[in-house]
C-alpha cells in the first residue's frame, strides 16, 4: 500500500516535470534511509544523514553519547566477595585524563575568581574617583552660581549708589 502510494507520487512528479521548472521539483522521502529527487535532467538517490559520531561531535558531545555515564565508568563485573576487578590500562588513562581536565577546570575557575575580585576592586576605585569628580563639579557649579549672585548684587549696589549720587546732585 505504501509502495503503491509512493509510486503514484513519483508518477505525478514526472507528469508535473513537463509543465514545471525542474529546479523547483523535489520529491518526498520514500523511505527512512534515502531521499529520491526528480528533475527534468536526472533522477538520483542520496542517503539521508544518520545520527552518529559526527552528529554528536557537532553538538559538542562525545562520539557515542555515553562517555561520562555509569555504563561507561562502572566495571562490567565484580567478584563474589564484592571487590571490584583490577583497573584496565584504558580505565587508568581515562582517569588520568579526567583528573587533568578537573585540574584545568579548577585552575581556570581560580583565575576567574581572582579576575572577578580584581575587577571589582578596579570598579570600586573608578566609582570612588567618579564620586570625587562629581563632587568637585558640583562645588564648581555652586561656586559659579555664588559668583554670579555676588556680581548681580555688586551691580545692583553700584546702580543704587549711582542713583543716590544722582539724587544728591539734584538736591545740591
């Protein structure tokens, strides 16, 4: 039934190909492992990409997806008395690799903490300098305002003195 349906779709595609541009034709997937594409010039079958090592590597994971799991880490058996089997050379290599990775992670974490503390101190210094600068700017603005006020008072006093002098001249 599915094969008949797929065959019918292919036949419809070939009928459409005579009236439609070949570049716009694409056939649906006919099975889970291949993709059939039809065009005016050729008919090709290309395998679909399957999930595997390449897929996991592109996602930033290990090749099989189970490298850091109990299925990988725990031994396959144990003795009747409960003692674990001796470690294989490969297990020793994995443990050494993990220890070196952990040491590197701890070193990087320590560096990040130090840098964070250093930049916090720098930020505090910058904030203190900014506060001092703002305070100086505020004092300068207050000084300028006070100076303008004093000038205005001086001008007003001078004008008042001139007016009094003019009045005194009129009287004498």
